[in-house]
């Protein structure tokens, strides 16, 4: 019998209409949206279901919205009897994974990620930072390009997503220089439409403030292992989880290593729990034979349940 891992997406997977069908059809999913609205004191559910897109893509809104949709999907899976052996989440998704593993209350998580989004947005003046995906280059080459492009500014790997796909972040001019160098060295650079340079040292002001929120938030021991972004290692302790969330604000996301760790642990079914299929695509770049299904509506829920039952 193979192992199952739930993977929770991060910022960039959002879209207007996400979660609406699950909330309409599954009471447990609807309850998650109601809990988010109550915790934040505003109709986050309406923003998820109807947009507008421009408001949904604001970092302070995106983060609690994606978290809420992801946990609604997790509750839909639980209603069907589908349970994971491991969990992991990409950046913001680590909060979703932690809630799913019983390490954090949802009402606390949705408030913390709203604060996280605000702090990340405020950490760097608008237009001063940037992110870009460098394609077709390995980690060593990208790190060398970042060092050369920095020229006294910040430029560093932010997401080690998959072989040949590494995201960089830093000062806008430095990231632009890195893009030119990447193209000259046989790679391809794709600037990302983000509002701030996440997972680099420019996020230090956000990290410094967010740690106080996390220190004042109650964490529990986890019910199942979680693979952290910062170390790509399994944890089950409350304090380990808190420390990982603090460190991930400025540290790169070690997603490729995280997926390889889960594969090494015998995971044969990955379920992307939440909006979009970004993580499914990344996993296929890590291991083309890996089986990954997603859950974001009723049709995908039914397929995921069937896939899980077929491996029991």
C-alpha cells in the first residue's frame, strides 16, 4: 500500500470563482469559508467566489483566500474519507499544510496569513523589488548568476521549484541583470507579475514583525509529518513548525528537495489540495512517473477519491 501526500499551493494559484462549487455542495467546505469570514470580520468568501480579480490578487487578500480554499478542499477530502500520510505546502501553502496536520487552528492561521501578506507587501517600496523564473539552468549556475548580478544589491534564489525552474528575487535592477546573464548562458528568464520580492533578505522587516505574531499564536504537536520549505525535512513538533514559518519568510523554498524527500519516503500518490495545478506541474518535472491529482471542484474531488481508493 503506497503512501499519500497532500500538497498545498501558494500565492499565484488564485482565481475568481475558486472554491465556490465545493462550498455549494459540501457543508464541511462551506463551514471553512464561514469561519474565515468570521475570523477576518469581512466577506472573504465573496472575494473568492466572485472577485474582482484585481482585489483578489492583492497579497494581503490572496494569502488568506488561497489558505481558505485549500482547507475547504481538505475538508471535502476528509468527508470522503481521504487522509494523507504526509503534508507539504509551497510558501504560503505551508500554513495550509500545518492546519491540515493539526498544528495550528484555522481561525488563527487565516489571521496570521492576512498579516503576513500585509507585512510582505509593506517590506519593500512598490516597484523596488522583482522576481523572475530562470528556466533551463541548474542551481549552481543560478546561484553564480545571482552573485554576479547583485553588484551590491540583493539578488538570490527564492524558490528551487524543480529541475530547470528556479525563481529568483531581489532588487529590480539586480533581477533584471540576472535575467540578461541567464539568457546569455543558455537559459531563459520569465519576469513574474508579483507585488514584492518574496523569500529573500529584502523581506527581513516582514520577518522581524511576523515572528511576534507567530510567537503569540498557539501551536500544537502535529498529527502527521510535514516537510518544511526551509530544510526539506520532516517535522512533527509545534516549536519546529513555528520556527520553520518564521525562517521561510527570507529563506528560499526548497520545493524540489521536499518532493524528493516524499518520494524517498514511499509516497505514490500526491494530491494537490486547493486552487490550480501549479504543484502538479512542478512534481512532473521532478519525477515524470509521479502520480498527482488535484482537488478544487467536485469533478476533481471525485477523481482524487477514486485515485486514493485504488491505492488502499
